[in-house]
């Protein structure tokens, strides 16, 4: 039996809203880090901030947005796409975190002193555990059908939980970095750059909301289909 058209429209509306917000957030973080903050570099003998700039770019585009794209592909027929996208998000997120550590170490700044760093490291650790458990349960070597059925709802709920932790960590990261820039007088609190960073953070927050609402709408569609039978 087909999915009710009205419900399908709601799910698609949230999905396309998430796509627009993801594109907007990606453009804004690139403008901020490349145009306003001077560019990206994994190695820099001079301006070490170029190393740090890799962190927000990869954490947003590579981790948050890639993770957002992976979530709707969780159906059985698309589980390989789901796994690959999450794997790419995990790798890019790890590189993004290593850039932050490299920046701190080269300038003699302490690591893991803020809530953002604690939550961020915890998030990517949980993300990695989630990916490994999903791989061995659903792909290779694969669990029994009954174990898969038992594990699947917990896998889905925990995945959304970790995704939301990533959104919260990103919000804290934008706030922390902008506060540092404003405190040291690098950026005026009423400047265009401050407005851009705040708008980027707002877009990321709305992206997270849209993705979760899209998943809820999709779940409600499935529930209606099953109950109708």
C-alpha cells in the first residue's frame, strides 16, 4: 500500500529544507574560514590559525552535514550508502579534531579544557562505536535476524542521539571561537563576521531540527502504512 500523499509531502518538505540549510551552512563556514579568516592549511610555519580553520570546515561539512545526509539512507536496501556516508563523516570528523589538537599543540595551548572539547571528543567516540556496531551487526559478519530486529530500534535511536550531540557540540564551538575572537579584539561583536558566524550557527541548529523532523515524519509514514494493513 502506498504512503499517504499528504504525509509524504511533509517528509519531503523537511528533507528539502534540511538540504537548503546544509548548503547555506557550508557556504557560510567556507566564506568565514577562507575569505575572512585567511584560508586553510594542515601545515603553516607562519599563521597557525590557518591550521585551526580546517577544524570548523571539516566538522561542519565533513561530520555534521555528511552525517545528516547519511541518516535518511538507513533503509535495508540502502544500508551500504548509509554505512559509507557515516564512515566518511567519521574520518573527516577525526581529521577535523586532529587539526584542533595540532593548532593547540603548536601554540602551546592546553587541550580538552572546555565543554565544547569534552562533548566533541565524546561525540565522535560514540559515533565510532555506533559505526562499528552497525557494521558488524548489519553488514559483516552480520548478526542473526532476531538480533538485528532487536538491535535496530536501539541503533536508530542512539544514532539520532549522537547526531544531536554533534549539533550541540557545533553550537558550543561556534560560540567559543567567536567569544575568543571578540574578547581579544580580533572581531567586533557587531561586525559582519560576527553576524556571519551567528547565522552559520543558527543554520546548523535549524538543520538539526529539520533532519530530526524529517526522520520523525518518515517514521510516522511507516507507522500509518503498517497500521492500515
